[in-house]
């Protein structure tokens, strides 16, 4: 059992949980994810790690309530126990001194970006973070991102905070202003697709961290397969980060919807 | 071996060998095909005590029991069979447990027709072999159901720690033997449940989880410790385990990487690996209403492949409500690697066999879901490297069949997570770990390996045999050190 030691609500939909998992806290690196199974009947869902505290032996997850299991997880409280947490899984982010790195985050994608931005900064990069969301309430971890970035640009769809516009507008303004050596993007698939299209146009190398459907998370099932550069790859063991310009985002988005109808039927029961 | 025991000598004299060969081989009691194809109940119902005793009489108790040469773990076959004949069923189970950690499992899933039974003396006399598998299952089930499960004797703990990576058949059998030798054994499992392929892979109707759980409980009683949710190489490294005092490691992490054919449309929705399909249904219980894991219950389901996993998948599809469940296999039925019994059961349940057909493309609907498959018809040509006749395309003979689910069951590759986390480990180009006859790594003497991570995709019993050999190898290595 894995105890929730701290809970913080970022908004109605977004919750941060600190969970006791000392082995994972010790071995995880930026870019890694865990598989969480809430209870005996629970499904196994992948969640990217947003940070850890080695002394306390905890890992941090930031969850957006979108489906059945994520809603259930967000409703859990301090002191509650999660049946299974396994990880850290996937390949860690490749960190080196690239020069100027733009971190393009959409919504809850800011959470897994935080350790990456931190590591990039530590490696000597100039880090510019673009935090985008529909509205002000959904901008999360701004303070923490400011602490590890040279500059933070906030974008909201409705203009309620920062500048009005999409994440791509923020990224484009940086590219137009200075040389960008690498872009890292995490967020909804559709957002990553458009970031990727934009940076491809400007020939800025881009890495996307993909979050697909998984069961075991260790390469056993193949539920997470995506097409990258015309080849089938497993997000769980080959990723989760890939060259965004090679990823077939349209196929990935279709595959993300594989169980939507079944889930809707289950909810309406 | 107690072939010379008085009771056994008397038993041999009771019935003449010639008369033993005239007894008809027992038929397994099975659920009706029309009933079982809609439920998860175990198809084979086992033998009654009377049937078992009668079948045991067919065994000639040969002085040189060739059947044992056919058994990868060298079970004392006449020893347990003769105990059944004299009605000492618990004693029979004890004989089995001397060499097999999981007799109730082996009695169900071993390909006996290719192993022990294929070497039976009865065959040489033109008769059917003794139903050794059915008898093995009978003795193990009898013991379990009696509530008098014998915990094998273990040497007193020698304080030496050994780690086993993976809790499938290889890992469990190795752990059992190591406990018997007196080691302090910990098994590390990546999934949330113990049992590996026995849990996620083989369906309930062929191997009930409850049967596996009893065997695991028994190992716990022998002092084996289990850690779930632990991916060695990720959660904890082999190097860290060494620092924690584990003197040897047995790597039995399996062949958990499903293969695909890389043909157009293979990533459409509702095309999945047999690993994923079976894991959803078996391990995650996805077909139950109260499970949070979804599974698509297809009406027209095609399974690509001709092995046991393909048979398990196609019969699972029937149980999930498929109206049409098809096996698509590129060779003919004769070359199918699946057990004869599985093919027979599948046919009885109404599975269609599209042999000499090979998928070349999948076609999707507007939502990205598979709606049809294009199959290339094949014919058999000259024998290939495997000795089987090679399937060759019949030019222009292409068929399109409507499907809403496709399960790809064409094999697996070794899972790279553990091998890649051990620096300097000898790994073949296929990703399997290279070991000597004692299952010891060629390059690192404290690392042993067995099962599919060495073989690349084999059977439960071969994995168990590897586990036993590795336990003996580890014992020898640590005793001589």
C-alpha cells in the first residue's frame, strides 16, 4: 500500500498528491512515469512523475480528473492508501547543455515538465517556459516553474491571465526573438501536435512526452504503441519521449479514444 | 526410487502386464462445448478416483521408465502413478512435489503428448499412452481439495540471500527449490499479482487462478518472500540488490515483448496483442462489470497465429460473446504449434480455422477502428529451415473478411528491462541471456537465468525445468564459494 501523505487542490479538476514510495523516490529521474492501480478492481493507469522528496520517501503526482480512475484518485485524501504504485518506468529525459530550451506545457502537462525544466537549468541551459491553459485557474505550478526558468510566459485561451492566445503563440514569439536549440513539449496530444508543426516549420528540434493507454507499462502488452518515423514504438519502454516531428499524432489521438465508448456506457449504467 | 518396495512389487504382480495393456485409456471429463463456450468454468473437470485408479493400472511400472526421459523436470512418474493405483493419493502428490513445484499447473498445461506420454511403453505395443498428465492433475487436485497440503521439507535457513526476478513458472520453481536448500529467497514481481504468465496469460477456463494461488501459498509457507510492484532494473537495480546482501540472482523475467507483423493498418483501434487481450481479461478481470479495466467485446474476432496463446485468445473471444471467432494461420493445421487438445477444444466450441491464410492489411472505419482484414491465401511449398513445409503465396488469391477485433498472437521477444540493467551481461542478438548448462550466466557467475528470457518463448514446464536447474546451480556455486 502506498499512503497519500499530502494533498493540494490546484483547481476543481487538478490535484497534487504526495505519495509514500521510497524506492521510486530514490531512483526516479526527470521524464519517468509510474503506473497506479487504486484498488482491487482498479485499472492500471500511467502518470508522469512531477517530483520527489528523497528524504521523506515521497513522489509527487499531479492529476487532472478526466476519466473514472483519475476522478477517483483526485477524490482521495491525505492518509488514504493507493493499492499499487509501480515505477519509475520509461526512459529518463536526455539532459545535456543544448543552449536555449523552450519548455512548452499545456494544462496539467506543466507538472511533469517541472523536473525536466529543473534538470535542463541545472545542466546550464537557458530555460524559457511557456505555460498555457484554457483559463487562469488552470495555470499550475507557476511559482515553481519561475524558480527553475530564466523566463516564464503565460498564455490563456480566454486572456484571463498572462497573454491571450495558445501555447503555440508563446513559443513562436520566442523563436522569432532568439535562437532556440530545443523545444520540449508536454500536454494534451492535440496541443503537442500543433507545437510540433510549429517547431518543424522553424526547424527547432523538439521532444514530446507522450501519455498513451497502457496496461502493464513494462513493454508486455503493446497497448501504448505509436508510430514514430514510420515505425511502431512502445511508449512505455521506447519512450515516453520521442522526436515530436516524427510522431504520428493523428493516429495517437485516435488510439487514445479506443475505450471512450465503453467508458461512457459504464458511466451511464 | 522405491520400485523395489514390497507394496510396489506386489502391485506389479497383481495384474499381468499383458492385461494392463488391454485396459482402455481414460477420457477426460469435460464440460459440454455448448455450455462452456459462454462461461469461464474450467473445461477439463478432472478424473474421479475410480477413473484415476483404473488409468494407473495401465502403467506397466517399467524397470527402465522411458516416460521420465520425456519429462523436463524428471518427475518419478511410475512412483506417483503406482501410488494412485494403490489408493495412496496423498503419497502420490508427495512424490510429484519432490521434483515439481507446481504439479496442479503442469497437470493442466504441459504438452504431455510431446513429452512423457510420447515415450510411454504402451505406445510401443500399439496402444494409447498412459494418461500421465490427467493422473498428475488428479493427485495434485486431490491433495489440494483434501486440505492436507504437504509443505515440502526445507533445510534449516543458511542465512544466504538469493533474489528471484519474476514470479512466473521459472521463478516459482527456482524459489521453491532454493527454499528447500535452505536459502533466504525473495521473489520480485513487476505486476501487482504473483504468478506471471500463469495469471495474466493462461485463461481461467484452462488454469483457474485459485489453483495457482494455492501453489503460491505453499511457497510462502516454505518461507519464500514475495515483493510485488517491483521492476528490477527500474525500481531497484541488480547492483543495489547485491549491496543489500543478495549473493545470487535468478533472472526469470520472461519474454514479455509482443511481436507485431508491421503490416498496414496494424495500429488501428481494436487490434491488440494477445498479451494485452489476455492480460485485460485474465489479470484485470475486464469482462466483469465491476472491473475498472475496459475490454472491447468483439462480435467478429480474428486471432492471428496458431500457438496455444492463439487458442487461449480465440476461446476467450467466444466467452466474451463473439459470434464469429477465427484462427488465421499461414501454414496448415498440421504445422500448428498449439496442443492437439487445445485445437480440439476450440473446434468443439465453434472456432473457425482459416489455415493457409496470412493477413496483409487491415482496413479501418472513420473512427480509426478496424473493420476488415485482407488475407493472402497460401499453399505449402518445400520444407524450410524449421523442417516444416514453407507457406507460399498464391498469386492474386486475396480475400477480405469483416472483423471488429483482431488479436495478434505471433509470438513474443525477450523483455529487455532486466538484461539491459546488468552491465557486462552476455546477451544474444535476439536479446536472450546466454547461460551454461547450469543456467549460470557466461559472463557474471552470480547471475543465473531461465525460462523465456533464455529461451525466447517456450513452455511452462521448460521454464520450470530451468528454474530447478538454476536452483541447483546456485546451490553448487554458493556452497563451493
